[in-house]
C-alpha cells in the first residue's frame, strides 16, 4: 500500500506507545514521557527524530502511536518533512505495532525500530550502529541493538552474543531481567549486552518470520492494513481485525523464536530513563552531586535531584533523594525507592 | 495605673514577641508561630489561654505583644472575658516586656510569665507548678519554672537546683546551652533542670530587683508606663522612653543577678517546639513512626512527618525526614538538619 519509497535509505519506525507510571507526576496519561523535555530542551520524542535526521542515511520517519498522541506528535514534529503517523487502533504491545509498520512499507524496506522515550547520549555511535544493523537486516537477520552494559543492572533484559557475523553476532540466548547476583555474573563473562529495545528488520523478512511464529497475528495485521484508510500523512489501519490480536512484545513473539536473530553492539550512552533515579543519573551533577532544576535552595545536601515546575523548593540536610513538583502534586523519594513510584495511588489513579 | 484588681489570683502575663525563622515556611512574619494550630486544632497562643482559664486560680490574662499582632490576638482570644493587651512600642527582648507588665499591675499582684509559643501536654501539672511558683513569688522570690529533663538536649539552658525551699529550690547557677557531652553530665547529676522560660514574680518585687540590677531600664519602663495611653482592653506605653532601652533577656538582666532566684520543678510534657524536629516529636505517630497531616500517600516510609496545607504529597522510601508544604513554598529536610532551616534564603528573606 501507499506510494512511499525510502530510496534505499533506512526507515526509522518510532514507537510512541506505552504510558509508564514510573515518572509520575511529571509523566501523565495526557502528557506521557516521550513528549516531555526531561533531558535538555527537546523532548525525548524530538531527540528520537533528531537522531535520524540525516536524510542521506534515513528516510522520513514513520511514527506508530495511539490516536490520543497524534496532536502532540504533530506539534512536536512540525518541522519534519515527510513524516507519517501510523495510528494504532489500540495498544497491543510492540509486536503488532512493529508488524503494522512493516506491512505498510515496501517489502524490501529496511526498518529501524526505535522507542521514543529512551535517551541516547552519543548520536554518532547510534548512527554507526544503525548502519551496521541495517546491513545485517538486508541479509535477512532480525537484528537487536545490544547495549554494552556499564553495571549489573537488574532492570533490563540481557542478550548473549553467539557466533560472529560481519558487523555483529548471532543471538545465543535472551535472559529476562536477572537478579543482582546473576547480573554480576553475566557482566563478568563479557558475552552479554543489554537489550535496548531497538531493532532492525527488512519489512518483508519480518512479516515472513511473523507468519511462521505467530500466523494469526500476521493474518490480522495483514487484514488491518489492507482495509486501512490513508490521508495526508496519516495511516489508519482498520480496528476490527487489529483489536482481535493477542498483544505480545516483539521479543516474545519473534526475537526469541526466530532462527535468524542477530545483535549489533553499541556503546552510545543509552538509558531507558525507566524511573526517576535513571533520569537523575542521566542529568549532569554539580560538585555536591546535586541536580537542581527550577527555583531551588539547597543547604547541606548531597546527591539530591530537585525538579520543580513552579514553587520554590528548599532542601536541607538530605542525601540520595529526589523531589519532584508538578502542578498540584509533590513527590519525595529516596533514590533507592524510585522503582516503587508506580505503586503510588497518584500514579495508579491517572 | 488602671483599676485592674486580680483579687488575689495569679495574673497570667503571656508574651507574644519574637519572630522565629525555624518553623518557616509555616511560620511567617505576618503569621508567626504562636498563632498557628501546630498541635491540635487550637493555636499555641489559644492553648496558652486555655491553660490559665480557671478563673478561681487565674485572673484574666495580660498579653504583651507588638502592634502587628494585636489583630491576631483579638481574633483568637475573642472568647476570653477581661483579657487585656499591653502593646510593646518595639521588640526589646523579654526583660523590658515583663517589666512593662509588672509596672502596669498592682505592686502586690503575682504575675505568671508564659511564652505563647511553647507546648505543654499536661495542664494539671502546669497549674500545680504555677501555684507552687506563685507561693514562692509571694515571699519575694524571682521564680523560674524548671523542666525535668528527659534527654541531654543541647538547645536549652539549664538551671542547677540549690538549697531547698518550701515547694522549690534556690537557684545555684544557670548554664547556657551546653554541648552534648556537658548536657549528658548535667543529666546524670539529677541536680539540673531545663530553663522553660516560664517565671513567677510579685510585680513590686520584680521592679525593685530591676531597679537594683538595671536601674536605667527600670526608670525608662516607669516613664513609659506613666505616659501610657489606655483604652478599653489596650494599654499603650509611651514609645520614646521605651525605645531608648537596651534590650535584654529576663535571664541576663535579672535572674542571673538577683540574690532571690528560685526554681520550681515541673514534669508537664513541655516543649518549646523550637524547630520542625521538635514539632514532629510532639505529634502522635502511627505504627511506622510517621506523622502525616494533609493529603499524603506514604509507601515504604518510616519516621517521616509530612504537613501539607493543600497539594497532595507522595512520599516513597524515605526515613527520618520532614516535608512541609505551605502555599508556594516546599521544604524537605532531614530531621537532623531541622536546626538549619533558619539559614535558608526563604526563611531569611521574610
């Protein structure tokens, strides 16, 4: 469908799904994480666009998002010529979202699937990784970006590198989020990288593999795209078949099943900014380790992040803590407890 | 002056001076600590009135305050019949304030001088102490309330009990706020009590002692009261002589110099609520040691006080900390750093 021709360039497919609660109250249902300027003046979504803005390498991006976010996307991406939005009828996790994108592209298009809410410090390393991944995808591999791990993180999945390929490795196995002890062991072997949630596929190869491992999903995706409505820069797949899909992640549905999974490794200052502590770590610190944004007075504090959108915050004698003011909500947490923010009534109720 | 006759009852003299910064931002210049409901529904000032409301023991109280607080006093004490306000022309510490009160009372009146911003848990013990102090004051003693110390507090002055008197002791010596080591030693001797800032005097005896030790102050007080204007329930001493007084505390000007200083000891659940940590200690705790006032959600917290006048506060994984929201100010501190609140720009600028 559609007359889109990437002209041999990589097609960025940027996923804007998900409604995380762990950056509440800054992140809210109607103003989710990708669309917030959490690091620097540009939002994470805008930074995702910036990373793929070299039109000699990347075609104009295809954004996959729910209807509720289309207005935010149009506002924040108004400068990007040729950008298209593929509107998911409903959220069904990553496999259906990526498959929709694949089905709406020419079969020989090379897709680079990127979350819109991660942070990548080194753009050149990202682009180099993208080119390497694209080369393997052209050969038919399903390619994951592996992030060189810097610490025994328990919040990420791990990928074990297997047989060497040109510019990457076959994937030997996937490891779910490990406990601390396991993470330390994986780190020592030097064979493991983090699963960064970034993938490269040839569109047709992806759909073939999906037919092999999730035939029902593949059929419903096909129907949904065949019946799609397209207008200007918006593609609206048909809802009835799509809503019948059993949602699944691309890792479960495809990457862990396919015989042709590969990984390219990248050391690009990546973070999924999965909670307030991860955000704090990605922000520059003053000599006391503090990160203070907004009107803040700090006395006798170390390793404290304060982020206020208005009221003055005075902090006295605290360490390893995070204070967030957003509108009518105040959040105070220890860095170690940042993972528990999602349990708060405020985060759950939105 | 004035036709006031206490009819043999103790005259409560309640001091409303001072503008502490250590309970900022709840306490502010135009809404200082005595006039806030920090513990229970009544303000500390109202609780001071409640403690002396038994009219068989206490005459209607005399309030000493600056002009700026008269409106708050009238609002909060509107139910108290016979209450009078003595308006200090300017703040000059406690000795001139107390002497003004003494000079405006009959010479044989027994005054009980009470701060308006302390907390006393056990009213019966206070009243018993007041009666004992009044009995010694009738004999001509300058009587301090000594508080039985519960811990080696470094924030209070100490009084050493000397020769026993009927219902009390002569004061052997005063000890300025000690360091921790000294405080621990004082506590072990069992001879020392805290100086609670509560005093009893016979008005005439106080003025005689003041003439002896601070003759210039005594003369200026006399002039100021002779030229006072009195209307309804308000006494306005003349400003010109009063402003020439060198301000001094009653401890320095009188108690440490007089030959007839005495102390009565009381165990009445007293606290000067001198900072946020002291206020926290005086509030009832839930099983996790938390004191939560206002809309608060707490997850995995211990020994935390949150006091919000509006916005919801969510606290996660913090310990031994205090969070205060007041209007457009947010304050987050460790309990141990509560003494440093006065150093904050917000507290200093008001």
